[in-house]
C-alpha cells in the first residue's frame, strides 16, 4: 500500500486528503466515492512514497536538511500568521492547491 495526498477542489474551497491505496487511480476512486465528487474535482495526486524515495537519494541528502527546514518554516509561518489558506496563497503568490500541498508537506515533516 502506498500513501497519497489527493488535492480536491470543491465549491467551498480546496482540501488535501491523505489516503492509502495500491495506485494513483485507486486513490482517486476512493476519494471520489467518499467525497462524492467527479474526477474533474481532483486537482493533484502525489505519491508520498515516490516523494520520499527522491528525498532519500544519496546525491541530494545534503540538501534535504535545508529543504526540510525551509518547508517547516513556511508551515509554521502559515500556522502562526494566516487564518486561511487562500490568504497565505495570495500573499506568497502561489495558487491555493500548491499552498495546500506545501502546508500539508510541512505538517507531515513537522510531525516526523
């Protein structure tokens, strides 16, 4: 089983959901069933296993500490200074889906 972060865009906003599944398609189908949403509502599907394999590659291990520290700082900036993801995204000049993904990755790194 792999763990995925699925970004879903609803009428009320964008959410990220962590789900375990054997592949991306199954992760999407699980989310569509639970959220009762069409496939077009799914904005991104990120396999955390793939992400972690890239992070563990020997050639970039030296950069990981910097990346982790900066991602955690961005997450803490969000937690301490913003009430909404939308305000955070606007202030940082990124779209809401990317802001959600960055915040969730920061949240995961903070809890490791």
